[in-house]
């Protein structure tokens, strides 16, 4: 036997030695590919399932929303209005007597006059002569009365002596009485003439402010001439504020108001002294008359704005952040018993530092979304968290 190594190997592979390096490399590469494919498949399947589960979990998450229950609060009702300034009691002044030609006008618009003050004088030359004649008639009647009285006195002295009968005495007494009656009649006629002459002057019927003048010297006036002067009695002014029918409800006489004429920043305090009992069927408005004290800045016929406090009431008050609006109007979101969001249309009342007064649409017992209403939708499920008093 040949025990030499070369004889034994003979260059042939007898299966006793391991795989060659090239074959081991191929198996390692195949194993790596299988591992990579397995990891990729797991990632694709497992990752998508995880993302789906995460997405499903996010879709079912319920947001936390702060809500408030406004209740009913005592609020001061404030009504804004505009209107026209006017004299509270305007007095037209015309000719009270028979009239004539105006000789003098003694006042101008804007002037303050007292009761009975002469505003204009009318020519009275003819009436003065008539009054003088009547005064002379009074003197004649008084002379006749004196003569009749003297004759009666002498007759009373002679009747006891039998020179004059009692019948003559009675006739002289009747003559004396008739003369006294003529005196009284003449005096009454004279006083009437004086009163007529006094009425020729155009006088102020009461104390007040002259607003307009329509009389000039030389003008012929009579009882049919119309209004020559207009006065504001006592200088009292008012604002005739136009209010909507809804604003007139609950507005009482005596309600305080603040008036600001257009074109100025000065305000005047007043109060409602009359509320119109009638509503204009065309405009659906009424008039609230606000009494104002005299001030030169208040010019009748001018335009002014008013703020009227119509008394205290009770209504829900919400923060500004709770109010939403769209083309349909103002609304809020409320959370029902099922914790779902619902839309509720409202009407806004007074807006102040305390919040927004809700005129209608809420009772105050609802859970109202305090904020983030713009990110919610009707029917959405939420988790309501009741806010504290500061939330209001």
C-alpha cells in the first residue's frame, strides 16, 4: 500500500472534508436575504396595523370642552335711540285783539321773556280817541248823577213842610238811581275800550324762550294773521326719541336718560316724562319724550342721540367668546344630556363689560360652550367640563 499523501489524495475528494468557502458564502447570502424579507414583511404588516390602530384610537377620542350655566342675572336694561329736539310745551303767540299795523317789535329769537311782557305793539291812534270819548261820557254821567242827587236832597227837606209831595220825592229818587246806573254803564264801556286797547299789544302768555319771530314793523295783522311768535314755555326742552315697539315694552315714565346732540360731545341728563300710547303701523315705532332743562346748546329741530335706562331685569349673561354668528344670525352651542353639541339661535341684548346679555333664546339653565365653538359641529360628542364663576 502506498501511504504517501499524494497517493492517498490522488487529487480526488473523498467527502471527508467540509464545504468549500464559496458554497458557505452563498448560504450566508441566502440567509441574510430571507431575514431581510421577513423583517420587511413584518414591518409592512405590523406597522400598518399599528398605524390603523392608532388612527382608530384617535378617531374615537372625545374632546374636553368647557361649558358654563349662565343662569339669570339682574341686568340694567339700556335702550339707545335717536330723535329730534323740540320745546316741551310750545306756545304759538298771535293777535288777541282786533289787530292793526305793527309799530314796534321788541324781542328777538333766543331772548328770554317774562309773563305779560310786550313782544310787539300795534298802532292804536283811533282806539285811543274812542277811549277818550267814552271817558268823557263817564264824566257826563257822573255830573247828571250829582245833579239828581242834589235835587233829591232838597226835595227831602221840603217834603216835611208840605211843599213837595211824596210822589215827587220818589220821582227824584228814581232819577238819581237812573243817573247812577248811567254812570256805571259809561264806566263799563270805558273799561272795555281800555281792555281792547290793551289787547292790541302782543304779549307773552307765560315766561319762556322766544323760538321764532314772524312779525315786522309796518305789518298789518289781525286775528286771522296766524302765529307771529313761538315760545318754549319755561324754556323746557325735550327729545322726541323714536323707539322700536319692543324697546317701548317695560319703559316707564321717570326712567333716566342721557342725551347727546349731534355735532357735540356735551351730554345732558333728563328723564322720560311721556311714553307714546300709540305705535305707528307703518314704521312699528313709538315716541318716548325725554324732558330736558333749558340750555342754549339744546336747539329745537336739532338731532340728538339718547341712552335710556329702562329699569332692571333678569336675563342670561354670557362671555363674548361663547357667542357665534353666521349669515343666519347669532347663536351658541349648548351641550345636551347626551353630551352632544347642538346649535341654539339667540338674540343679543345689551353688551357691557360684564358680558353679553341674551335677550331671547336661552333660559339660563343650559350648558353653553364657553369657547372653541368655531371648532365644533352640531351633533359632535364632547366631554363637558363645567367652568367656575370666573368663566362667566
